[in-house]
């Protein structure tokens, strides 16, 4: 059967694309492959049932395409809840339903409720899948049994996301007391007081976060967002410029650049990305931001010119390595590509090393294809 992924034009029963039809709202269209004689649409997602279809489902499919909810789709595929990938006891990847995963983790924790590590794994999955009320219950038990500052922080975030502002305030303040060198509780408290419309306190906590870590781009991003909401873009930019002038960090400009990039304002994003690099030409996030914009504009020579002096950093930062590699490879500077990958392969950073291995295979495959094309052209001429 085939299902659309919920975006773009949806397929019709006769296999033609529905011009102007935009599928929205989390539904999917299910139909046998035979319903698409002209080929499955490019925006379709193919799913294969792992359990025998019921007679009822067969009758419905025989009548034509069938609309189902995502929950019904997972049930038809044999999963109890959305499919998630986990590892079995031998480290092999397996796919199970989310509800089965959570039920198993809950039983695992309940079997040994004093094993806080089990509770943390359970709470982490609950938070990841937005089961906030249950996560709050589990994290409250962990905190009551002597949890760490990180446990307090996770509990406070769960409470804040449920708009339990008074509870979250106390919990997050407790987390900040335990995590004196961590700016995240202060950032969350800034968000909390923003929701309470107590802006002076919101800015106090964000400033507290920057006292702990002046390079924290999230704190700068929230300051800019709060200023925009309160004063508008022009005054917010003036205030950020004032704050940036008194700081040695490039991160205020990185935060502003990220906002304009998210708004698809390429000109403004480029302006502040350049300011970030001018402020600190060695800041990895500033280099990433500006190189990404140059790459999107197709200005590969500018990416290479910007990043080439920072090759040494790439053995520690796979993001910089990726932007530089892509610019070199797309501009077919293969001698520099080879040199870069050789350097990355010797990195002590496992992520960088793996990246070098994967890209080396890709380059080898590309060169092999080029040789085959050349050989084929030579044979044709003869």
C-alpha cells in the first residue's frame, strides 16, 4: 500500500497528481499500489504491513483509497503507537511501537524504583515524545529520592511546558542553586517570567545566564526575541548592538543572524553573520553561520576563502569540516578534498573520523564513476 506523507499534492485513485490539492491535518491516503498505474507520486511514502490485513481492511481497500489517522496507520502496520527504533540486548536495531517501549521502560523502573538511572531513561523518553504529565510524575519521584541538579532542571522544564508556572519557578530555582555553572536553568526562568509578563525579571535571569556563560547563544537569542516582542525590531536591534559593543563575544550577532535566517531574510542574515565574524573570526558558530549563507547563495569560493584558514579546527568540529568539504567537493577541488579527508581521518574525535571515512567512500565512488564514463567515451570513439 502507499500513503502520502501529508505534504504537497496528494495522489488520486487513478494515479494522476491532483493539481492544487494540498493534504493537511495529519491524515494519510491509503491505497494498494495498483491504484497508481502511472507510478507512485514522488511525495508518497510506501509502508509495508507486518501483520495480516483484516477482512474489514481488505473490503475498504477494494472500494478505493482509504483515509486513516496516523494512529490507525501505525495500528495497521502492527505497531502499538508510532514506530520507534531501539536496540535489543545485543545492540541490534529493532523497531517497536512507542506505547510498548514506554510500557517496558515503566515496568523496568517499577521493578527497581530506587534505581534512578532506570527512571532517568524512562523520563527522557517521555520528554522526547511529549508525554509531559507522566514525565513530571517520574521526575518528581527521582527528585524526591535525591536526584541531581539535572533532574531538577528536567522536572522544571516539564512543568514549564505544561504552564505550571508557580511549580516550575520553585523547581528551576532549585536547579540553578544546584547547577551554579549551568546557564540553562536561568534561561528557562527567563522564559517563565516572560510568560508571567514580568519582563524585568525575565531579563534579570537572562543576564544571569550570560554571567555564567557569556558565549551562550540561546540566552542572546531569547534576549533579542523578548526585546522584539516588547519594543519592535528597530529598538531591539539597537539594544543588541549596544550590548554587543560592550561584549567580546560574537554570539549576539550569531543569535540575530539565526533569527533573520529563520525568517528567510537573506540580506539581514548575511549582514549579521558578517558582523559576527568581524567581532571574532575564530568563533566556530560565527564561521558556520556565514559559510552556510555563502553556500546557500552558491558562492563556494567565498566558503573556501572563509574556512581555509581554520582547517585545524575541523579535526575537532565536524560541522566546520562538512561546510568546507561540501564547498571543495562541489567546486571539484579534489586535491584539496583529499588533503582535507586525510587530515580528518587522523582526528582523535570519533565523529570527525567517521565523517572522514564516509566522505572518503563517497569521493572514491565518484572517481570510479568518472573513470567508467571516460572509459566508455574512449571505447565509443574507437
